[in-house]
C-alpha cells in the first residue's frame, strides 16, 4: 500500500492557533475504485475561515475533526482516473484534504485550464475569493457610480479585488490595510484613491472622515472589531455595510465588548448584511465569467503571496493573522 504525507488537526486551538495544533503524519492511499481519481496536490489555499472550522462552535460549515485531515481549496493534477469525465493530466479545483496525494470520488471537483490562467489564480481571483469580492459587493453592497466605497482588509485576496471592482463601477475607493507598503500598493497597483494604515493611525474615526470627505456609502468589511466601529461614525444616509468577515476577532476567546450599532443604523437608515459565498451558488458561473472578462481586458489585476512546500502549509495559514500576505496566500507544492 502506498502512503502520503498528511496534515491533521491535532487540537482545537484556544485563541490564536499555533503550529503545534497541526499534526504532520503519513496515511495510506487506498486502491482506486470505479468513479474515483488519484490526485496530486499542486497549490493549496490557506484562508482565514479555516480558523472557524478548527473550533467546534456551530457554523455554516462543518467543523474539522480532531485527528483527521484539514481540508481547503486545492488545485490538483489527475494522476490516474477511473471516472470518464476526467483524464490523466487534467487539473482540477475543489475542496480536498491537506495531503500530497489522495483518492477522490470527484464530487464537487471542477476542471481548470492552465492555458487560460495560472493555476493558482483559480484559488484566488478566479476562485472563491474573487467570487466573494464580486458577489458580496454587487449583491449586498449595491454600489452606485459616484458613491464612496470603503474596504477593510483591503490588501488581501478579497479586499484587493473589491476595491478594483469598485473602481470599474465608478466609485471613489478607499482601503484600510496594515502597512505603509500595502497602502502604497493599493494606490499604485490597484487604483484605490486613498488608503489608511490602521497600525500607525491613532484616531481611525478622524482618519476615515479625512479619507472619505463625502462619507461612506458602502463599507465592505473583512475585519470587524475596532476598525469597523470607527467606520460607523462615518456612514452616510442609506449606506450599506457588507459583512464579509471579521478576522480581527476570529481568535478571541471572550465575547468582545463593542459599541451598539443600532443607533448608528437607525439615524442613517443604514443596513448591514452578512453573507457566505455559498448563498449565491447559482450566480457563481456568471461571476467567474465577469471576473475572467475583466482580467482579459486588463481592468482587473491580482497579486499573490506564494509559499513553497507541503510542510509550510500551517505556517502560511498562521501568517494570515499577522498580515504577512499581499493578495491571495497560496502554498505551491
Ligand atoms: P486576506 O488575504 O485578506 O488575509 C487576511 C488579512 O487580514 C491579512 O493579510 C491582514 O492584513 C488582515 N488582518 C489580520 N489580522 C487582522 C486584524 N487583527 N485586524 C485587521 N486586519 C487583520 O484574507 P481573505 O481575503 O481570504 O479574507 C478576507 C476576509 O473575508 C476574512 O475575514 C475572511 O474570513 C472573509 N471571507 C468571507 C467569505 C464569505 O463567504 N463571507 C469568503 C472568503 C473570505 P493587514 O496587513 O491589512 O492587517
């Protein structure tokens, strides 16, 4: 029986996860049965939402099991196929185990074409994070030309695409990110009009007011917490907040003390709506088509932080919480 390197969840982390919460092990690769594929992982996506799956709190997606493999978005090569829809040499994208080699029943796998885009792009701008940016902004943010869009987590995979789509749709776009280098990148590479480094800004409420002199019409929120509280003081009448994520509180062990959002929303007839990308499954194909079109027309661009080596997957994930990525964080095997 052949074996493969595997990364299991060792413990449910308390607070910030550490490398010791992962278990590097070897597991058996079963014999291939009819309808199955033998896959070799090429690119592994690491994403903030995996933190939620490491805990056992009820959520929109099942928790990982202790002593079982972690899974995430993976691009893999088909080494052997017993499914007539796939051939040896095809590349597929799907939610797969953190294993170098694995057998899959092909459920939920989608073929991707390395001639149309670099393989890693199917985990980012042409994958889950690109769709999150596009559908979150258009379906919930309902942006209108001439409005002001504020994006937190702006230099990451989702945020950098949100801001660019805002520009394509004719909005004034301001981004919040964690370093001066990232703020500079937002403006020079992604066309944002203005940026704020939240790590060096003492008074966020005032800094947002200065960067958004006409107030905030759409707030695309990737981070939650104190940054998003400061935004509340700057929202406009009929503004919309897109609650995409809240990475600043994912590792909290106690319920945060936060200000009440209700008075702000009432005074400004403003709305807040959370979403998960699976809410819009029927719109995914059209979303990918639109993102591809913008990429081909050079209206949209993207950046990635690519780490190398199977053993570095957990550290790449942990580094998301220290902002060590620009754009999409992926691990190349
Ligand atoms: P990113 O590529 O944005 O990576 C995470 C970034 O978050 C880091 O680079 C860092 O940038 C920032 N960050 C980390 N800690 C903090 C903190 N304490 N305060 C503020 N910023 C912080 O990740 P994604 O683009 O993949 O995801 C962005 C958000 O969108 C996440 O909250 C994620 O959970 C959510 N999401 C939601 C989906 C949905 O369906 N609703 C789908 C996909 C993602 P910096 O240097 O700027 O601090």
